[in-house]
C-alpha cells in the first residue's frame, strides 16, 4: 500500500513538472511601469509562451476581447502564407479590342487590375515600356480601366484622429491600386524662388504656389510648407503656403484623387514621357471576352509583400491582401470578398485546431474599431506559425527590435537589439506588440501584449518592459 502511494505521488510530481507553469500575475517591473504611467493593470492583456526551451508561461487577462490594432496583420499575413503560398503573385494586364498597325492601336486600351498590392510607379513604367516594345505608340480609342477583380465590401471610413483624410495610410484597397495612390510633393528653394513639383505629374493636379522664399538659414527638421487641396469640377487645385529658406527642401505625401483618376493620370503621364499618346477619354468597363492581351506584369512574390506589410505596418497593402484571400476562395454564399476572407480564415484556423471565439476581422489590417482578438488567441496563432513550413518566411517579415521597421527606434542600448521580431500596433486607445523574442539563454518565446486604454500615454515603455523582463530569464546551468 505504501509503495502504491509512493508511485502515485511520484507520478503526480512528474506530471506537474511536465505541465507549463502559469504565472499568477504580471512581472513586478511591468506592474511598476503601468503604475508609473497611471494605467490600470486591467488595461493590459499579456501572454508569453516558451517555444523551444524551459520557462513559465504567463497568461494575464488572456481571454478578454481586445482591439489588437495593427497586430491583426499577423493573422492576415500568416493565413495568406499558408492559403495562397509564399510564391503567390498578382498580375496586371493590358488588353485591346482593336488592331495594331504602324504603331497605331486602332481601338481601346484596357488595363485590368488583379489586386496587386505593390503596383508602384517603377512597375507601371516597366509595363508601359513593354507595351511600347510590343509596337504600340498611339492609341486611337479610350483608356479603359477594369476594376472588377474584387467584390468590394461596404465598410465605414476610418480616421483615428479625425484630422487630414488625405493621409496615404488611409487609402482604401482597390482592384487597380496604383502606387498606393500616393502623390509626392517636393518643395525646394533655389535662387530666391520656391519650386514645387508633384510626382507623378498628373495633369488634373494643379499647384497654386504661395510659399515665401527666405534667405539662407539652417534647414528645419519640419519645414513650414502646408498643402491645402481644393476639389474643383475639372481637377484638384493644391494651394501651397508657408515659407522655405534658400537651399532647403521638403517632401510631403498626400492622397488626393480617387482610384480611377489616379491610375488613369499616372498612365497618361508615363505614356506621354515615353512619347506615346491616347486620343480617347478615360472610362471604366470590364475587358471584353474577345480582347487580345498586349502586355502583362507580375507582382513580387507574397513573401516580399508580407514583409512590406509587417515591417512598415502598411494598412492599404494588408487590406489588399485580405481581399485577395476572399477573391481567391470566393463562394456564391459570400456577399463580398471581405466576407469571403473572414470565412476562409476561420475555416483555416479550425483546421489547425485553433478556436478563436473572440476573433473579429473587418478589413484584416487592424485599422478598425470593430476588429477584436484575445491575447491567448494571438499567442496560439504565433505558436502555430512557429511550427509552420513557412515559419522562416513569416518571422523574417516582422520588424527587428532596434534595427528596422516600426521597432527601429525602440530598445536601443539593451540586450534585445536584434533579438526579437515584433509587430507593433497603434491606435488612439491601443498600443500592442506581438511576435517572437529570445531570452538570455537563447530560447525563443511567443509574446503578445495589448493595451486598450482611453489614455495609453507612455504605453510603449510598458510594452518594452515586457520584452526586457522576458529576456531576463534565470540563467540555465549547462549541467543538470
């Protein structure tokens, strides 16, 4: 009887050692940091899980539904890696319904968008060069844009601070997204005169230059050059005011046009620089079934796309990717590609054995008041990604602490430089981190820390403290 009890006690002890330990509360320094910044502990959700070594897991407010801000991009990009594949590409194509003779295309020129998240000016220039190389010099008909690739959801507009709605990070997705719809304005002072140019030089963007030239002086970090766009019946008039010293310059990015106007304007500007002309008007229509392919361009592989999304928290590209998932797996039951993406991602998570009752996805970027997840659900996703065949591709898309992306300015002069790959998230009432970090023993952890608070000031220092505490694991002896 005594031997039996001993065996039962030993079995219980071994079983308890095999289970992960769950911390009862927050690390003391994290709690102190919260207190110092006057933020309630109940505003923080925290999960840390060891992935390849010993350690005690931490679960604090882990099952509360919270707004993850841009850490939601981890769900979208990891799902895309496994569902679309790391080598997935998007295509953009020129078609015609006419005949080419002696350099003149007698018919319409169609541009069909395929949802490419990274159709920048360089890629568009190369595509138009290819069109020129195929013998097209003049187009007698119209420039026709086909934007039918996505079935667009009707979502509320989002502007977190209620300020300038022309900010490029607020650009919505589109089947024919060109250069993230960004206009770059360059102001410079030379010989007592201020010069202002816009790139690309779209014809219906007019500049009213009212900037005052000043004598030579030290150039400020934030030049006093202000842009006020005014929409008129035949284009957009940009009133530029302020002052700029001799020899100084400034750059500003704005999104002023709708998708068709920007795409058509950029195409015409580049085509004119290449010596071509389009005689007809700009309009929208689908490519006819009997149209002939003239030129085609492919996007970079998905691996490069998710790197741009996660390193620099690109909202428009994330939303573009989310809709691409929906378009790829669209079903007749889906109202739009947003609903299709939600269905597909939930089914994918279920196949992986991840239950996520708190997960709410609206656009897949985190630039939303509606999106939700729990810290435990996000940590489970990170654990699954760690085991994925594409773990290396996923992890390499995340910002390296103190080195690049949205983490490049944080945690300098700490042992964490280059030791963690962390996606950040920021909204007015949200500060978040999620990703992977190493401890002082070289072991890797999944870490999720999400703060939802009306006044999250100083919250970045709290989240940095989470990573510092995680790094400071007790030293493990080489001999046991």
